[in-house]
């Protein structure tokens, strides 16, 4: 098996001393495979920034191991820097220079000869649909164009790992979608991506794995799909000619036990509390094998009919908030 692009074991980072000591990371064990898109999620202060700073050699860990592309971040920092690229939330490009000049300068800093640097710049400008604006100062470019240029600049050295810090903050929906497509294309081509984001719809679309941090610890490391399965789907029944007890009794044999009227339904199930009339119920369905026909058969077998039935998938926002609530409890 190839070496994971990121591997940490028992990673700890402590800031300060004595009573002011803060344990920013508290034993992080993490593994990211080649070609995967991994999203770091967590509240402010969860340890995301500290973890990224260690992986990019800007901060030394207090304890534990951190490897990037097979290189130790403490013992081999130069090799780690050659293996990765970082796109910060704020652009670091020179707005006075043109897009072509920015990429050309960076390519020369990577050690490319002048002609090779020019070819690499033009290749990336074409790939990211920036060729028409290449000769214009970056100060005249839109926010979405600048973000794409940031991505292009990060790829000059063909890194094994691309670290993206809030790549779509402040962008309009069209620009966000363009950036998403670029990230997806990078992953298909074999570049590993580590992404920090506050947009859970972004993580849901892009991530192969979502790593959720809380108080310096990993509380979840799985695909967004599996994370959403933790809270299950929402079954909505409308126009049921029976009370809560009969609905609960009808659904219990197929394993659906969390049934409630909307006003008293669990928050994690995403209850809609409007229009309560005694004939509307919601339930949480944790078993993926349960389909609408199976659920309808269970209701009809108990002599119940409904005027409307729906089975709704949870969002990653709902799953994340439920997970944070569980950890808090």
C-alpha cells in the first residue's frame, strides 16, 4: 500500500505555561490517503488552524508524529514544503502584476528556467480559464478569478498535497461552483486536498472524508454520507387517521421507534413544528434498508392510512450539529 499523504499519531500541541497553558491539540491520530479530499470541520478554537500549521511546518508539535508525503514535519521540513502547497484565505498575489507575470515569477522561484516558467504559467492560465485576462493587472480581476489564480499558483510545483484554507469565502455562487469543480478535477488527477471550510454544503459535496475536531480531539473521521447516517432520515406522515400510540405501534416492528408529533419531535430529526393538527407525525429512520414501500406496508398492516408520506435525507449541517450536541452532552 502507498504511504498516506498525511499521517499523524498522538499529535499534541500545547501553548503557554502553568495556569495559562492551552492544549490546542490533544492526541490527534489521522490518516489521509493519496488522491482524497479531506475536510477539516470544527468550531473556532477546535484545533483546525493549529493542525494545519503543524502539517505545513509553520508550528512544531509538542508531542507526537506528523508525516506529510512520507516526510517528518520536524526532521524534514524542507522536504515537506516541497511536497505541498498552501492556498491561504487571503490572496498573496501581487495585484500590480498581471496574472501571467505572477505565475511566471512564482515558477522561477520554484527553479524553472525562463522558458519553462513561461510555458508552465500559460498552461495553468489556460487550464483555469484565465488566459483572456492573463495580461491584465490582477487588481482588475474579480474575486472568483483571483481565487482561481491562487489555485493555479499553488499548483506550479505539482504538489502531492494542496492545503486550502476557506477557499470560497466571500465568493458568489457561480464562482464557488467553479472552484468546487477545480478541486474535484485536482482530486481526479491524483492531488490530495486538505480543505478547511465553514460551509458544510461545500464539505458535503467535495469531501471523501470529513474530520471533525472538538477541543483538540478528533470526534469523527468518516465520509459525509456516513456522518449523516448517524442521525438517520426523517419520515414525515400527514393525514394519519389515528393517534400517536397507534402510529408508534405500527412502526415499531420495522425498527422505527422515535415517532413524535412535530411540536415534540427531537431537534436532531429536523422537526417542522408548524401546522400541528394531531394527524401529522415525524419519525427518525436509522436503518438504510427501510424504504417508503416497507414503511407503508407496516402502516397499512396495522390498519392505518396516510394522505401523504415522505422520507427526507438529512443535511450535513444537521449531522454536524447533532454530533456537536452529543459531544457536549
